[in-house]
């Protein structure tokens, strides 16, 4: 979810809250597929750090969308994407992904008689969109954090010549075992940790390219995807894994590893820069990212009334390299609440509605990509809908419902529209959770309902609240409340079931 007018929402929620603790009445077949266990299973898969935050244009994003498509298929949904698939492809000009021709290799010093080391794009390395396009070939040096902190008298280039060299630098800045900066306040970093700064400083030192590797404490999952950027950085930059960096370091004959070098620098509080030797060569080739909405349709099982209800949730999240993040340091952001929780709720609803008899409306389920960069997926869907927008009775968007507590659920949007406001009121009375109806819409912010607001389609935005871990590495699956997540699914089921029955 993107930035919201939080104070306004909280104020309205307090004044309009309608809390009821009446038991929900559901058909047993429907209730059986909306359980806390099922909800938690989806969240745990989607928020696994191995998926790297499901960043649009990355392998983790691909794994997530294939999982969602498989769940749609198992629920009995019909594909509504391109060429009979569940996937609707579009481009995102704020993201860059590797193109054909990306290359990174290293020729050890001739005196070592060691073979050349060739990196595998996507496995050992990934070009950074924060750098710039181009090719390079130069001797390799290790330049610590690639930083110069004048206040603390620290300079990684003080005893190192980087002129005409490729610099291997560490992500972030000196930190403790928990990954917290020694130069800044808790959970923050100074500007010296920013990659654009490091690249500018390296260029000033005469370097021709940079290889960037993350220390273990900053990024245990060792994610190398760096797709957010416009390729206008000071130098070509490539993210490399620690294992690949260790292979390059080993060619110097001293068996140094990244972990050992980090430990040495932190113990001595001094740089540990040195020339590795050998020749590093590479080529940066990037292209606009191809992203994918995941679309499935549940058709009526009785007379078709011609109406369409869309249930959506974005499945992408943030890069591991700090952009758009609130904790301002490298690290995988699992996005459990934002928005594995919303997708998990949507998946429960797909099975629940499929188990519901006498459906007369068509239900479209949409897992949107690229929400965090500006609603790219939902904007694209509005221009290329599976069904004409004139048929859409309502668009229901689910975002950040994994941390529902005493605050309850916010339902923002067209709550004064009789076609959707009545169902919200009725379902809220039957919900096990406090429900606040907030008659506020926005065509510019909050989440993926915004592009639909612009078209005049009635929208409902189902939202919990913004926890302290929002957009940080701490948004993990263990903090998600599965019981309340399942209760949110039941609430939305009551809303969309009544919308479809009216």
C-alpha cells in the first residue's frame, strides 16, 4: 500500500465505527475453505524471504504469480489473461531487468594459473538499475564500504588507488551484528550507505565500475535483484552474491572471505582495502521490466445477471536495496502484511465463492503487480479489462489485513452508494471483527482501487492499519494474525455475496 491520509482515516473511523460481535452464519462448505490454517499457509509461502519481497520483474515475483495462478486453477477459476493464460503482461518503466548480453567474468592474475571465473546472470550477479549501462574491463580492487566519513575520520580509499579499476564494495555502512548502523540512529543509515553516493565517490576516485556485495548481517538471504532505477548512475554497477565475491577474493591467494573482511573492519573500526589483482570484465544491459497481473474468472452457475464484481489485491512488494523503504537499509522486505495478507484473503475468497451455489454475477479475481511503483498493474487492467467496465458493479481491493487487532477493519470508499454500502453494513453487523465504514475515496493514492475510482466504478478498500513494520524488513509472516485474517475473508465474502445477489 502506498502513502495514505492516515490522520483523516483514523478520525473518520473513530466517528463512523460500527462494531458487532454477532456470530457469522456460513454454509459449512464455504466456511471450510476460509480457515486460519489456509490463510497462514498462503502468507507463509508468499512472505518467504527466499522470494526476495516479490519485487516486480524478479524471480521471486515470478514464483509468487505462478503460485497464485495455481491456486486460481485449483479453485476452479477460468484464466482471463493473455492467450488463454492467467497472466496479463505489461511494462513498468520505473523498473529495469537484465537483458540479453549481460556479462561478468574475472581473469585471475597470470601468476596464479587459475582458470577464468564466469558469472551466471541471475544466480551469481545481477546488474543494478541504479548504475548505468555500458561495458568495462579493468583490474579489481576491494574498497570496503566505498565510503568516506570525514566526521569519523574513516576513508576506504585512503590507502587504495582505484584509478582505472573496478571496485568491489560492501552494501550499507559499518554496523553491529543486528545490522544496525554504527554511524546513524536505530534502524536508520546515513547518506553514505546509499549506492548512488558510493558510485559517485568511486567515480571521483577514478574507478570505472563497481561490484556490490551485501554483508551477512544486512542481507541474510543474499538477494541481488536491484531493478528500481533509470540507469543514470555514475558508474556501471553489478550486485554479486557473497559466494561469488569469495571466489574472486580467493584468487589473491590469502583465502579472504567477505565475512572475514567485514569482521576485521568492524573489530578494528578501520578500512581493510586492498588490490585483488586480475581483470574484471562485464557488460550492463537492462530493459524495462515486464510485469504480470494474475487474472481468474468465476462465472455464474445460474442465470447470468450480466454484472461483474472484481476482487483485487496486489502481490508485489519492495526491493531489498532500500528504495521506498522505511528502515532505509539493505535487506529483504518479506511484505507479509503488505500485501501477502491481502492476496491470501483473496485466495480464500476464490475458493469460498466457487463453493457457493446460485451465483448470478461474474466474479473476477485480480492479483495486481507493480502497485508499489504507482499502481501500474491496476492502471493497466482498467485500460484492458477482462469485461467491460460498464458491467462492473463494484471493485473490492484488499490491502494490509494481516495485522487486524482492536482497531478492526476499515472499509473505505463508496459506502454511501446503496449498491455496495448496504452490503457493507449488513456484513459488518455479522462480522466477528469491528468494522468502520469510511465514505472516502481517492483517485490518486492509497492502493489499487484508485484507478477504478477514476472510471466511476464503485470501490471498496478493505484495510487494516499501518503497523510499525510497514515497508521494513520486519514485515514478516510470524507477526500476521491468521485467525483475524480468516475473519476478514468472511467479512468480505458477506459483502461481495450480497453485492452479487442484489
